[in-house]
C-alpha cells in the first residue's frame, strides 16, 4: 500500500509518466540550448563563441538522435507510435510531436552537413580505405570548395541557424505546452510552462557546453579559450536569472492569489518535494550558481583562467542538476498531487532496472556522448584555424596541437 | 405518468429477450404479444405522444434483431447521493463485469465525513470495493457524512479525447467516451488530462482503460452493471433522446450538479445532493 497524505483518488496513486518522461524534456532541452549557443555564433556573429560553435551543433544533433528513445521506452505499444504521424488527431497537442521532431531533425542535419562540408571534402581527398568511403558518402557527391560555393554555404548556414532558433523553441516550448495545456493538473496548467521550459532549456544547453567543452579540451590536451568561457558564463547568468524569475513568479502568484490549488501545491513543495524542489532546484540549482556566475562575470578581469574554469565548471554542473530537478519536479511532482486536490503521494522512487528504470536512463544519456566521440573521430570539431592559432599566441596563451 | 410505466414494462420485456433460456424466451414472447396488443389499442386511442414513445423504444424484438443504432440514443447518468449507503455493490459489479485489474477502478465510492475541521475527511478504502469500515475515528464532532460514487463522466467536451494523439480515444454518437484498445499506444496523456481520475493504464494490456458505461450491455438494452447492481436506486442510467425516460425527466426538472463544473468539460454524470466538499 502506497503512503499518501490526505485523500487521493484511487486511480491517482500511480505515476504513469515515469523517469523516462523526465528525461525526454531534459534531452530536448539540451538540444535546444546547445543549438542556441551555436546560433549565437552563426547568426549573431558572436566571435567569442567560435571555439564551441561547431561542437554545439554536433552536440545538439547527438542529443536529438536519442530524444525519442525515452518516449518509445515509455509507451505501452511503441510500434503504434508511428500512427502519430500517419493519422494524427488535430486537437491533440501530442500529435504535433512527430512533425516538430522530424522538421527540426532535417534543419539540424542539413546545417551540420553544410558546416562540416569543407572538412568532409578535405578528408575525403586526404584519407584512404574505409575512412575515405565514409567521407565520400558524407560528401553526397559534391566536391565544390570554391570561394563562391563556400559563400553560399555560409549564407545557408546562417539561414538554417536562424530558422533553427524558432525551430528549437518550438520543439521544446511545445514540450512545455504538453504539460501547460492540461487543465486537469493545477501544478502544470499555466501558460508560463512553455516559456519556463524554453529558458531552462537554454540554461541546460549552455551549462552542458561549458562542462563538455572543458572536458573535451582536457581530453585533447588543448587550452580552454577564456573568452569563450566568459561569454558563455555571461549568457548563462542572464538566462539563469530569467528562468529562476519565471519559476518563482509562477509560485509567488499562486501563493499570493491564495489560489485554490496552492493549498495542495504548497503541501507538495514543502513536503514530499522539499528536497528536490527547495534543495536541488532552488538552493543548489539557482542560488549557488547565481553567486558563482556573478563572481565570474563581475570579476573576470581579476581572475585567473584556472579559477574561472573551475568556478564555471562547478556552476554549470549545478545548473545541469537544477534543470533535471526542475523537470523531475514538474513531471513527477505533477503526478504526486491527486486531482482530488485533497491529497498527495508521499514519495516516488523510480525502479533501478527495467525499461523505465534508472540504469536505462543512464544508458540513454551515455549514447549522445558516444555519438559525439565518433563524430569527433570522423570530423574533428576543435581544430583551430591558423589565424586563430596566431591570435591565441598573440594573447600569450600557449597552444598545442 | 402512464407512458413512463409503459416504457418500463417494455424495457423489462426487452431485457428478457436477451435471455436464451426457454423460460425467458416464453416470458418475453408473452410480454411482447401483450404489449403489441396494448400498443395497438393505445395507438388507436391516444395516437400522438404515446405512439411516438413506442416507436422510439429500442426494445421491440425487431430492433434487437436488426441491431443497434447509436444515432437514436444519447445517454446520461444520475447519481442520487441521498440514497447511497456505501455498500460497494457497484464497484464489485463493475470489477466482475469488466475484469478491472486489481488496484484500478472504473467506478469507486468515496466517503465524506464533515466535522469541526475545515475540510471533510475523505476516504475510499480500495475504492469502496469491500464497503466501508464503520468508523469516525479522527473526525471530531461529525455533523454530516455521505457517500459519493464516482465514475467516468463521459464529458461532452472531454479533455481526454481532445489530447489523444491519434483518436484511439473517441466519442460515440450515443455520447459515450471509449478507448480502442487495439489502437491505443499507452502514452497516458489521456490519463493525465482527465480531471476526475477516471482513467488508468491497464497493467496487463498497457493501454488506457476506463468506464464504458458497459457499452456491451447498454447497446443491448441492458443497464450498466453498476446501475443494475445498485440496491438503493442511487445510480440511474437513461437515454435523454427518449422523451419518457425518467433520467431525462430528472435532468430537465430537478436541481442537479456536476463534478468540477468550472472546468467546463460538460459531464453527463449528474448528481443530486452534491456537497461543496466534493471535487
């Protein structure tokens, strides 16, 4: 018998949307966030982000490739899932998923190909054997690297990156809408939900890039670009403030209005969810990173590279936890409240093994990194151009390749 | 009043037609012939409304044989809370009739005990499957207590059908909300969208499951199992397209309420004597 507080509708005892449904918005958030970083360079010409621009794009693709896996694992009949695209129900928010996902996938694949096209051709000419065959396939039979062709490539990349931003927001804001548009659940039902999702997606994307970029540089023995880290920290700080404001705004409004649902939501947040909400999402996830990032942003002139890297790495890691906690608190928290609004579940623990368990979640989260490793092996993302090498050495930073 | 009684007799006989036993058949045949004669007399004497009523009834033997036309019906449900004694017969009947998995409920009964505290104390042990233990423990100075049977409201503006990604959940012409178990992929979106907690994912079939108002019975002229089993007449099932149906009369003439009216889901389950504590 499950422990409950108050009165829970007999059918509300079950958490149907499990850890997998927590993971799904987390992954699409990383997709959208990483894409935004790459677009800041490709569309808004933010030169400081050049070192991570290509990597961000590839990371976005790597996460997008696994985004559907948790959903399919969650479904009772995954093979029927294809009906979402064949016979969609026009009134269903969920019916758009297949189209948004595939549309975004096309944009992303096309942009990745254009960004790496010149490299692909170079490697196709340089390498031999199996590797050459792979590059030849990737080149899709186009070997034009003239200035004119490259200029067209750049224009196309800019265009795709530009339409990709609303695309990413649509893909992820839509996930927020899935929750926000359910009037049955007071903890989900708010028009703020898609906006909160989008901003926290950008937070998770930038945070993931700060972490992955630093780890990648360490693994490859390259020097971490300070300007890039500083820029990302600045953006992260801003997006964190917006996200935290929105998340708090939702609660403050509910409690100040003394809304009917606040009675139960308050009980949830300060009861069963107090660790993951107050502890992880708000204190560990917002307050500490906010202070750390503020230090980095305001004191960057007096700060050594090593300190800045450590601080940003810590803040970014905490923010990755914050966003995961936020997804958890929304998805699981929403189901812990009974629709009777008179009671809630005391706790929920996901299973360890099994198709929707913790091990499976970890397994899914490892796959994008495997994809990134393979991609890095095929198409190195961190090779600096000659001019940048010069610029780096001018800045008295040692650079090894 | 007379036509309603006639209608009842007709319905009873109609039900009898479905029994394959010799006795049932003979009873029904007798009933039908008596009613046939009666209707002939009635139609000769009072043509207007009565004739219409008899024509619209779905229990004439020919209708049963030729099949069921969902466009001729529109169902509603009345729950008279003044009558419910919390025996749980309906929950048991539903479990048996529909093979509802353990721990899940297509219908359930809640008990409310209002004392000195701000809110009523609510409980529903095993959905009321085994009735309720006689206790007022934990509630001081109980001033009122009542039972509230609940089930799918078969809402006209139902959020569950709205959110189903590809129409596995749908509304029938006679107003029922059903799930196509061969089509449902088990995404649970409808379960989340239902404000009444009426839906669940069947752990055996991994598809959405809910009250069907016993469509398999209703479409044969029978009552849903819960209404059939109710010993006090708390639960009443009826067809509002039938001008002489008692349920239609209650909806038209009595003061009734629905659960969570602010959500505008337009439930077709109407309550008599609903208290403000009930959501």
